[in-house]
C-alpha cells in the first residue's frame, strides 16, 4: 500500500471520528451544569468597571439655536 493511500484512508475514517469526538466533547463541556457561572462572568466582564450609566444620545445631538 502506498503512503498517500494509507494516509487518505486514515484521514477519511479516523480523522472524521476524532473531529466528531472533539466536537461532541466541546459541546458537552460548554453545556455542563457548572459552566453557567463562568459564562455569566465572561458575559458581564465588560461592565465590571462601569461607575455610571452611559449618557443617552448626548454626544450625538447637534446644538440647536
């Protein structure tokens, strides 16, 4: 058996199986019960240093005479 054919068959069968297992592992890891706190912390991390709410449309309004 030549090297190319062997590697092609290996990638077609075991490569697909490995990628499927990795995808399923990532999905299970993301949706595990203990992940909620970590995901909420990451989602709200951009608001950690906010001291006051943003001013509504004030910088974008033109001055009226």
